[in-house]
C-alpha cells in the first residue's frame, strides 16, 4: 500500500477480506426494542387479569402490590423500551468512532489502518428491519479524515467490487458529475 495514490496490494486485500469475515461472523448487537411491545401486552394482561386471581390465591393480598407494580412497569416500560431501544442502536456507531480514531492515529501501522478503513466502510449503514440507514455523513467523515480518505475510498472500492459493501463515499464523490 502506498499513501499518496492508494494502490492496494494482495496483502492489503487479504487483510480486508479477513476483517470483513471477522465482522460478518461476529453476532450483531442485540436489539432490546423487540421486547417492548410484548412486555406492554403482558403487563396489560396481568393488570386486567390479576384482580380476578388475587382473591383465589392464599397470600394474594400480600403479593398483590408487587404484581400490580410489575404489571404497571411492563405496561409503561414496554413502549419506552420499544422507542428508546430503536434509538440506542449504537453498535455500528461505536465501531465507526473506533475506526475513525485509528485512522487518525499517526502511529498506526498499515494493517491497522486497512482494518479500520474496512470497519468504517462495512459499518457505514445500519440495517433496521426493512430499512437501511446511513450511520454517518460521508462529507463530515471525509473532512475529518483528510488525506486518510484516499485509503478508505480504495478499501470501499475493493469491497463494493467484491459485493461485500454498499458505497458510502463513492456515491458522494460522483454526485457532482
């Protein structure tokens, strides 16, 4: 790899493929938002059904405030979890921030830079069920990277050609043409 006009060597491509495979094989971050609506429904069922059951259970009067509190927490907390869980999808954002820090590190070796560029490109988009959202603004990230953008674009070009990534920076560069 040269740092002016970036030309990826076979070793660079191997590092990119290994990093991409590591990312693909790691489990995605859990999304707790999926639990929100079932929790609210469960809370509602408990809240509606508990008064009928409490009189038939020995010690039901003692347990009743705790069960009622649990039901209310599920009923109110479920939708909150659904809403806040969708906002808190920070796995890709955290990976992007770590990659940016490595790409700006003047002490980083070539392999570290290539791995960081691969992480940045592969985490450029979050897949949220039927939709896909871009994690960062390519113009801002490109400005922050400065001359390091050339490496990221070279890695992106390779990954797009291999069908392993969607373009994030290349589309932005071609908008003016």
